[in-house]
């Protein structure tokens, strides 16, 4: 996640933390903190079905790396990388993503549309978790070189400060937001539009020689999974049932019961 995008999301976080902004009795910082803990610790709660899906997903990424990465890189090298449409689309994985989240929030506040505010809140949470925590951590551990460096398709240098190709951060961001929007509105045209735009972001990253196909696929999977998880979890948090949230006050750390009574 770039510094400018991180700053934009943190600014939006401040706005979304205003009391009464569609979060019921739960403050947004509480929701965000709970989201981070829920998503990061999710593998500890996985059962056999989830682990099987994770295994197939990993195989899909590896298969893409073996079969598609080199041919797609070579194909993209035959283009000059200068296309205004592709350049504009690519920004939906960076600054335009923050602008979109801000647009949902302002529309929701001005029109009293609670769902739109919740899209903004969940979009910020999914973005910070997926492209601010998970993807950067994987980038650091894998240390894959980018296509533009001409170091080869399978060049990895773990914990390198410069090698950060796998996964694609722009694609992670785009798919995290696409998943949040699609899960909230659940209309076919919204789903197709959201994921298609996110897919174009991934294509743009390969077009500009910033990522391999497997980088894009991994970013898309991470963003989608986190986006869907955040929306599902926050739907429960915002429901009428009682929930436990972490609380720290008066020098004490404990749990707070929240809900509608």
C-alpha cells in the first residue's frame, strides 16, 4: 500500500469514526479492530473444507506461475506500455480506490443512506487489512522481483527491500473494494461491474510490467477473500444480537458487551 493511499484511507477513517455514522451502538474503531483480529486469526478457525480451498487456491497460483507468467510477460513486452485508458484504470487500485470509498461515505451521509456509509467503512477495513497488512507481509517474505527488472520469472530474494512483485498490491486493493461493494448491493450488474473493473486493474499492472499473472491472481484472491470476510463479519456486528468487543479504559483491558436492548 502506497503512502498516499494509506494517508487517504486514514483520513477517511477519521471521518467514518464520527458517532452515529451508520454503525449503531458500535464505534467504528471498535469494528475496525475486531475486523483485523477476525481476519488475521481466521486460519486458526478453518475446518477441512477451508483448508482444502486454500490448497486448491495455492495450486492455482502455482499453476499460473508455471504456465502463464512467462508468455503473458513476453506478450506485454511487445507493447509500449503507454495507453491512457489502462493508466487511468490502474489508479482504481490506488488513489481512485480511496476516492471511491470517500464518495460512498459522503453520499451516505448526505442522503442518509446507511448502506453506503457501511460500504465506506467496510471498504476501509478491507483495504487496510488486505493491502496494508496481508499483502505487504507476503511481499516481504517472498521477495519476488518484478518483470521490469529482467531477473527472470522465478527470481525470489526473501526480505528484500526492493523485490515486491508477489502479490500485486494494486490488484489486492481493487478486489477488496470490489468484493465489499458486491457483497453489500448483491445485484448482478454491480457485481459484474465491480469485479470487471478490478480485473482491469490487474491487467494494467501486467501491461506496465509491474507484475506477473500469478502476482495478480494472488492479489485478486486475497482482496476478494478479505472483502467478503469483512462484510460478513460486520453484518453480524451491526445486527441486533449481543457481541463482545475489546475495550481498554481506566488502565484496564477487557471485553465490552454491545448490542441493542
